[in-house]
């Protein structure tokens, strides 16, 4: 249970940090991902910054839920853990999809992909599955 709580808190803090970056410095996100030169026109960048603001709000909300959920008994209130599993699985799917479609190169996002895989595995391993109920 302790390992799950630590993973939830760390993942929540990462999500909150990324959300605030999307809000506060959206123009730095391309360089954060690894793009050196501007790749959007001024008109296109405005809509991208809007989308980043919306995504930032979702990241902050998810991160807060993960942290708050880490203080509950996951057997009695499994929703935050289930959301963390779903969130990280869909995040990984989105990252792989973006790489396979050629939107970004794996060299640009490898660190984020590895972090997502690590936390997804941690949530699945530490989740209190029904056969592991005695450990709670």
C-alpha cells in the first residue's frame, strides 16, 4: 500500500508540474519536447496555446486527484487508482501514436514515454487486486 501511495503522489506531482508548464510557458513546450526551431505560424500557435491551456487544466486536475486519492484506502475507494491506470495507459497510447504517425520522433519524447511506462507498471503491480486483499 505504501508503494502505491508513493507512486500516486509522485505521478500526481509530475502531472501538476506539467500542467502548470502548459499554462505558464506554453511557448516553451516545443523546445521542452526537443524542437529547436519554430514550427507553427502565429495563427496556428494561438490555437495550440489554447489547447495546451485546456490540457494543462486536465493535468492539474488529474494530478490533484492522484495525490488526494493516495491518502485513501484504495480497496474502499479505487477510483483514483483506476484513473491513474487509465490516465497513464492512454498517455502511453497517445505518445506511441504520435511517434508512429510521425508527429514527433522517439528521440524527442523517449524520456516521457519511459516515465509513463514506469508509472503504469507501478500502478498495475501495486494495485490491490482482489486476490491480494489480505495485504490490506
